C-alpha cells in the first residue's frame, strides 16, 4: 500500500481513538496539545495529497462548508414526538394502558433522561455517515450534515457496514459550553442565547459550518430500531455504545411502574449536578415486539411517554400591571417583572389574565410574587408573598378606560372579562386583522403584525376588505420602508390565493366572539353558506348540538350589524369563497390524511370533485409539484406537472389507484 496512505490511516485511527476517549467516554488519554499536533500533521499530509482526503477524516470536522440554504430531506420513517406525563397518576395510567394493549404480556420499561436539545437523525451507509437531518415537522427535516460532521462525539464511520443504518438522538450544548458562548457574545456585544437549547438550535441551523465547529455541539443517541439485529431498547443502547456512540449513562431497565417512578425520582435528584440540561424523563417499553401491538397516535408512539419536570417556581418583584386590548376588545392584564432566571430563560413579563384573577389573588404593584412557566412557555404569577411590607402596598384597582382609545370599558353580566366596545379602537382593528390573516384563518403569509401596523398607520388597511384592495396600491406598498418589490409581490399573491380558502376558514377569520375554529366548521357544515346563516334565528342556532346560547347570541348579534353584512357582500364581490364545499378534515385515512396532493390532467370528473374528497380526508391539495408533494393524481394528457413529478421521484397515481387508496 502507498506509504503516505498507510501513514494517514494510522493517524486517523489514532485520532479517532483519542477523540472517542475524550468526547464520548469523557476520559481523555492524551492532552489537547498532543491531539492538536497529530491533527495538524494529518492536515498537512492531506494538503500535500488532496486525493487522499476522505469525508470521514477527523480533519473534516473543522467546518469550512458554507451553504446558501439547507436542503429538505424526507425522513424514511416519520420522526415522532412523545405524549407527556406530568404526575404519578399519568404514569400509572400509561402503565394500565400498556397492560391492556399487551394483553398482560410481560413487559419492562427503560427509563432515561429527556435531553433538552434538538432531535437528530443520522444515516450511515456501509459504515459511513452520509446524512444528519433535523426533525423538522417530523416528515421533512433539514439536511444539516455539514454541521453534524463537526460534532466530535458523533462517529464519522461505524463498524456496522449495513447498506442503511439510521440512528436517532439529541444534539445539545453542555451548560459550560453554553456559558462560554454567551460570555463571548457578551464581549462581542451580540444578543445572548436564552438557554442551551436555543443556542444549540441556533448553532445546528447555521449555514456556515465553521460556526458549528467552533461551538462544540454534543449528542446523545437513544434510538436504533432494527428488529432483525436487536429485540430490546436496552440492547439497542448497548449496541450503540459498541458502535462508539455517546449513550446517556443514567438510563435504567425497570420491571414495573413502581421502579419507574423510583428511577424518575433518582434522575430528578441528579438534574442540577448534570452538565447538560434535561427537561424530563422518557419511559419506553423495552421490548420492540410490543411496539406494534401497543401502537401509535398520529404524532407519537403509545409505547413511550415523556415525564415532564414540574415547572420551576421563582420569586421576583412585580414592577407594574398594564392592560392590553385583544381583537374582540377583551382586556388582558400583564405584569412587568424584575428580570428573573426561570427554566432557562430570563423572564420579565407574565400574564395576569383578567382583573378577577388579580383581585382574587390580591396582587399588588411593588410586591414580591411567585412566578412559574405554565407548560414551560408562558410565565404566570402563582401568588404574592404576603408579609407586612406587602400589606402596606396599595390595593390594585382595575382600569376603567381602554388603554388604546380611552373608551369606557364594559363588562357583560356574568362575564369576568372587561371589553372595549369601540368599533374603531385601533388596537382591536389591528388585532382582528392579525387574526384574519393567521394560519387557521385565511393563512396569508407575509402579513405579520408589524406589517399590519404599518399598513394601518399609513391608511392602507383599515378593515378586512382593504386587504383585498391592496393590489391597487402596489407602489405605495413598495415605498413603505423595508418592503421590497419581491416581498410585496409575494404578499399580494398570498392575498389573491386566500380567496380560494374554504368558507370555514373565512368564517373563523371574521373573528366573531366565541366562534372558534371548531364552531366555524360546525356552523358551515350545518348551514352550507354564510348567506344562509346570516338571517338565522337564535333558536335555530341554539338547537344545534354543541352550540350554546352564548355562541348563538354572539353570532346573531354579529349579523345584526349592518357594516358586517356590507363587508360580507364586498368580500363576495372580491371573489372569496362564501359557500361550503365539503367536510374538510372530517374523515381519516392513513394514506391520505395530512398528505399533499397535486391534481393534473383530465379525469373522469372535474378536479374539484377530487379536491373535495381529498380535503374531506384532511389532505392538502396544492397547485405545483415540489419535493414536498406526496402524490400526484394524474389524468389523461397530464403535462409538465407529471414530468416534474417523475423527475423528482414523486408517487404518481391514476384515478383507479386513487379510488383504491381512498377505499370508497
Ligand atoms: S425517544 C419515537 N428519548 O424528546 C420516540 N426522545 O417529545 C422518539 N428527547 O422529539 C423519541 N431525550 O427530540 C426519546 N431519551 C430520549 C429523549 C428524547 C430527548 C426528545 C426528542 C423527541 C422529544 C419528544
């Protein structure tokens, strides 16, 4: 063999061994200087003989690749998330369910920390790491291979030489690494990362892999499911260890739910000593052959659950209470807090809900309060610390006037909330426009709250109808600061496209008080059009199952306002869908629900017929073929779309295959 190649291979082997001891076993066998010296030697040899550089060389971990964007990657099997358990009862219910589903078969649990990072999927072909992909929406992830290669605890080659090996786990930043990064950012006067998870996410999604290489990401691997090779989770972890992956050492095999609870307590007790963040404990059935039997929901396996640690509670000073106005005019009170570190982020605001909440808890400005994060996201005030100092503070009094338009606030009988009832309250209008364009409503991309505010201030949009007239003000839009031609074009296109949305989305978007997404759907299924609903009587509405008097009254009241009727007429004239076209999302079919379809060519019935069926099953029907398309339903004389589908390797089905698929 070529002498240089031999030397290079020897160095690589040595570096891999040292790296493994250092990064995976956390047990260095040489000092950093010696490692660096050998790495330098390797890089020099490779520079002199570039043809000998291989993608699995330790020299390739140093970054160097800068991308324009990450490619999307379709996961071979969906990356699922986990259902949550918050207490012992949830855990025992989980056990009972498994007991039932497995028909009392013997099963055991594997209990391991829930690493607070980002899921990653690693793909090895014939022993070589070829891809690292983020979870994304579970179906499509982002190809972040160039960054994954910089993670030194992830082997670039493994001894399992199968054609395809997929391993999943969690990428994270250790607490000390996170501190180091933030310290540097502070010195560089850059904004700080809120917590290690955010920092890890920001790093893994850097297009410049040099950044990732400099930041020392790390990874625990916990998922390897190849039933031909291995039959239990605990064995799979041993196998991963043999393959030299980093596997968490706090996991334990438990024979029953009592042991599970005990081990959860143990892991919780270790939490603050660990040098990485964990946000809970994951409990999995150990036996792979029971997975199918126990089954899955659409989003998560039923054979595993995540126990989430109870929310951390801290004390801080309440600096102020200020009201905000929502789209319905409802007043929400918010707290300004002295900044406090809570569950990984700095908290300086919390919700106080309505004035009853504040009065009931007797929360006073200037007092010390306990705060926690509900579901670890939105901070909330638990209660005040009542002491002598507190008792001397002024009792809080609710606002009497709208903070935005100064109209006197009102409260309906029996309601806890106060409302601003001024139709032209600017904040109400802005918020209702925000609701109208939101995802579950008309889903108009590009119209963020900031843009809406700007359009409102510039008298370009004062009501829903104005959105559909924006196309006549293109130049004015372009002139608004920060709005480029391209973003204006995209926005106008999104507005036009929204006209074809289902009437349920439109009806929900109107923002009628008490009419949520489900109620909008229910009303449209029953009345088939907004028009038919407009002169319905209260009694008829209330007679519908699931529609109570409050909702019925609110709908009737809305249609009694003549401006609203005028708005509907104008929207109809603009070409918006005002009639009910089908029962969107009412049926379920594993092969169809949530999938995206493109319909092309001539079929036996109009395209809308097939579109309606697909939408009934909760599938998305889109106009153009892309990598994201799941199926193309092609009729006779299908042209460029079929061509593109074939090129991208997308499943193409004909009408008979479609009927078979639907099973109708
Ligand atoms: S198992 C199909 N084990 O938690 C089950 N997940 O909400 C696959 N996570 O998306 C997940 N530590 O990113 C599993 N020891 C662990 C985990 C873990 C962290 C994350 C993972 C997943 C999320 C579930």
